[in-house]
C-alpha cells in the first residue's frame, strides 16, 4: 500500500514555492493588477501539471543514480516505497492536465506547451554530459513568469524577458549550492555539475555571481515594466535574502545548505510576489 506522504515526498510538492509565485508575478503585472480569475485558475492548474510531470519524470530518469547515492537512496522512489509505474501514471495525468490548461488559456500557450514539456524531460539528462545543467534547470523554472505573462497577453512581449533571465540565474545559483551536497558522489560517478568541475571555492563564487545577476535582471524588469516603489523595496529584500543565503553557506559550513536552499529561496519568491502585489495596489 502506497502512502500518500511518500508520494508527496517523492514529488517534493513543497518546492512549488520556487516557481508558482513567479508565474503569478508575471500574470499580475501583465494584467496590471487585475487578472481574470479564470486565467489565474488555469495558470495554477497548468503550473501544477507541468511541475508534477517534471518531478515525476525527473524521479524516473534519475532513479539509477538515486539508488547509488547515499544521500538519496532512502528517498521513496529509490527505496521502493513509490514504484515507477505509479510515477508514470502520475506523469501522464499531469501532462494531460497541463495540456488542457494551456489550451484553455490561449492558442499561443497551447502551441508552446510541447516545448515546455520537452525542456522538462531534457533537463534531468543534462547532468550526464554538461556542468551547465544548473542553467538548464533555471531555464525550465524561468518559463514560469513568461507563461504567466503569455496567459494574459497571448503574444510575445520583450518586457518579460528580463524576468525570465532573472529566474534562470537565481535558480542556477541556488542549484549550484545544492549540488555541493553531492560533490563526492558526482566525482565518483561521472555526474556533471559546477562543483564537480571547478571545486567548492569556484562553485560558491559562481553562485554569488548568478545571484548578483538575478538582482540586476529583476531590476531591469522593474525598469522596463515601470514598476513603483513597493516593487523596488521588494527587490531590496530579495537582494538581502540572497546575501544572507551566501552568509549561511561557506566552505566550512556546508551543513547549512538545506536551510539556504529551501527556506531562504522560498522567501525570495513569495516576498517578491507579495511586494509586487503591493506595488500594483492589489493588497492596499
């Protein structure tokens, strides 16, 4: 009997906090603070479908590595508590949900849905051949604000592109830190990452650079979208949170990576979205 808690754990549903607020941010800014609630609902369902499909497929693709890795071998899937056929069924249902939601939004979203799914499938393989895998993950999550924006407008707008780049390098930055947990395993098993290729010191420097670029990209978006003072206060908070994240993690305190990875970055996405709502006078 499969426990629901094991399925939730396998799919890491709590990690939705990274992408969904940015999808909403793109949606609310594109709608100038007043989106149709039907659009909000379909965007939410599309994000749930895409993220669930991506994580289920990731667990299946990475299963051989997860069974070998001491850090992950007791996770529900490699430990056998959640079986691959169940994950295949979950992924199929999630893809159907994502496709229906995209179709209900507008024709452009539906046409782009296969590309998003292709990136979701491709990302787990990148760690087999390139240390740029962190940026591929960033690109997948960077589609979230673009999707929210396109759901409202139905056409391309260069205003949202800096938000895509900001999320891309923000995610890459914290994924580089997370990869430090598997440094020895990756070196022994030929898994590619920036820490595996360049070592701890340069990995930390690369993560800091990514997060500096993220703040600049978010600021570029704020300038192009003509955001007001609350947005810039929120960006200041984001910058402080990312600074604090790098204060937590250093070569002698890698034990604090999980706190930096989940807690701090969860606050980054949620607080940035909330301050953007304040700027749009949604919460005032």
